[in-house]
C-alpha cells in the first residue's frame, strides 16, 4: 500500500542520502529522485516496487515528456538509474513483487538509447516541456557517411544463414521443441546447460579448474555466455517461458525460413540493448560498458566507410570513455584493460551475428581464457546490408554518390549533370561539389562566357566560404 505523502518524502530523502554514500570510491549520477517521484506520484504509489515494465514506462514515456536536461546528459541519467536499481537490490530495499535488480538494470540498458533519442525529440514532449523549449530542441544534424553500392540481399542472406548467431537460434528452437523444466529460480537446469554450452559454443566452462583448484558450477546463471544467448533468443521470440518451463515458440518457424530477417532482427535487439546486457555489471565498469555499447552505431558507421584496425577502435573507445566517465586513479589504471576486454566481447558478438570479419589478430591467454588482440575488422555483405537499412535511424545518412570527378574538360553537359545531381543534397553540398570540380586554378582561371559579370570584376576568382568544417575554396563565378 502507498504510504502518506509526508512519510514518502521523508523516506525518499533518507534513501537518496544512503544512495549517495553507497559507493564513496566513485561518482554517482544522482537522478534517483526522478524515478522515485515517477513511481509515487504518477505510478501505483509503490515507490520501491519495480518491474521491467515500470522501467520501460519511466524511460520511454515519462522522461521524454517531463525531463529536460543539458545536451548529452540523458546517458548519465540512464547510468544513474541503473546504479540506483543495483543499489536497491544490494541493500534489500526492493519491495516484494519487484523484478530482480539485474533484470531492472538490463531493462535500463535496453531502453536507455531510445530514451535519449525521444528526450530531445519534440514529438515526445509534454506541454510544459514543449513550452519551455519553444517547441523542442532542433533535430540533430544528420551525420554524412560515404555512399556504397547497394548490398546484394542474396549474398547478405547467405552470410546471415551461415552466422553462428543464426545456428544458435535454430539449435535452441529445436532443443526446446519439447518444453524443459526450469529451476525454482527460473534458471536452466545444469544438465541442459551442460549440453547447450557445447552445442551453442558459448565459451563457458563448467566446474572450471583454476590454479589446480576446481570451482563447481552451482547454477546455470553463472554461465554468462549461455545466459546471454538464451536471453536474446527469448527477446527475439524464439523461446518463451511458461508454467516453469522453457519452450520453443512455434510461430518462429516462419521466421526461421528467412535467415536475413531473423538475424537482422536479432542484430537490432543487440544494438539497442547492448551485446553485454545480460552480463553482470560490477561497480566501476558499468558506465564504461554503457559508453561502449552506446557507441556501436558509430563504430558500424566508421566500418561502413572503411575497415579499421583493432587498435584504432580501442583507442577511439578509450577516448570516449575518458570524455564521458568520471574515473578515479584505480579506474584510470584499469581503463585500457577494461576497454580491451569489453570491446573484445562486443566485437565478438558482432562477429557471431555475421556483421564483421575480424582477421589477422593474435591470441594470448589470461586468467584461463583465450583473448584476441590486433588485426583488422571489416563489414561483411550482411553488415553492409544492415547499415544501409538501419543506420539512418541513428542519424547517419549516406552522402549522394557524385560519381567520378568531373572537370570542364568533360564538356558543359557533363558539368551541368554533375551539378544537378547534387541539388537534392542542398546548397552546402552543391557549393562543396563546385569547389571540388577539377583543379581549382584551372576552373577559376578560365574566363566566363560573355566576359565580365557584375560582382566579379574582370571575370576573375571569387572565394566563397564552404560548408562548416570545410575550408573556403575558389569557385568560378556564374
């Protein structure tokens, strides 16, 4: 039952005080009051009883309508709310009927990126927020990326069908065609887990021996690779839980016959939630992973332009973490290794999906696990297909293909056609194209037909300021 408002406000302030002192070794992004007030004043009044559905309503509806933050801080909000749920779980404050803290944290990771997009999109603003912002923040400028020839859907489907991710979905669908009972806590039984870690090639080890000592696996929940694969299979509609059993969803058979659709949909889920969404997030590493997973569309956009070395990706992601996450001395010392290990798992997930090829790497062993380092990553035909059909949703747009360079030597018709092909891109793109026509001194030095023009004494050069971020260049005056 909800408590009286005065009692709630007092309990809220005490809880927030404890939360701020929960991890004195690192900064806490303090937005927990927003979640508590949402649940008490706008929800069911049970401010300490939370389910994944409550998290979705809070992040995807209430925050975009009500909350106005400085640019770029919605990622902080998601990280802070994630911390708060882990705090509630660790300290025993979650009320009966709540989902486990880890489930709530996964829900935040899943909905955080979409929340950040909606929170700056005026179509999702409430009346008060719309008035304060004057109708909302302007739409972010699209980020241009070079164009590529359209992907061949048949080739993309062949890659998707041969991917490890697709094989795993099919294996799980077959294995659970006969529903199998779960434990009282909803986990796979160890006998099923032992079979699946081999059948799915999850990379998990049961009853692992480290330093001559065997560590018995007590629950399938300890097998993070298996938990992740099964978790995403449920999200993708391949499996479902009912009556204490895990079973295959029969209607997924229709999707199974369309590998391109099946793997593209699974990729969508992984990009949105983050490939590591089902992994435990220890204090000090959770925000780093949030930054790395949120950067996935940008990484794919960069790979769409050209292959990248593994070191280039690590350097870029390390810099991104430093810019966003407040790190103490220990965090800085552990940063390189933390980013390398997390990115290895993230890039490995993209490889399993058939999105990228990772070649030329070296392997080494650490703490009983084989790691990869170095080499080059490039998109597969399926990766190109996914980027061409999905990246626009993340603000990346292909610059129109202007074809081979055109100069005045190609004749007036070719020049007119080249200019006309850029008009749909807008004035900035047109000016840029004009500046890049052939050698500037050739273009600017050629006299205009009909002699001098007004505003261009002697028909000479005119220097025009190019689009933002590009230097001015000589342009032949019309």
